[in-house]
C-alpha cells in the first residue's frame, strides 16, 4: 500500500523524556524511527510546548513520517 506523505515529525527527547516535536516538509535523514535516532547539541534556542531550551543543550532526535490517506491507483 502507498500513502500520501504530509511531511515528517522531528521528535525531541531530553534525557530520554519526550519534550516536543516540529513538523518538517522534507526528511533530514535516511533512516526513520527509533533506529534513526541522533544525539545533537542545539545550535540555537528552541521553543517546544511553551518551554525554551537553550543553545548548547544535548538532545536526542527521531524522525517520523506523517502519512495520510491511501493513494488510489
């Protein structure tokens, strides 16, 4: 089955706890999901769920595909 792809969700984790996500138009890595996790250091301040995370904070990110309805052939 094929689905319309609406975009991608980059989920952020701090010390293993989910802190929020942002929506992307294009994927930023080839491997999606848990196996594609990356540990990054924030280069700029990031606002997630009304909380500000300062530049220099170490976070883990994971990319999830956002699928919509099934494509008709």
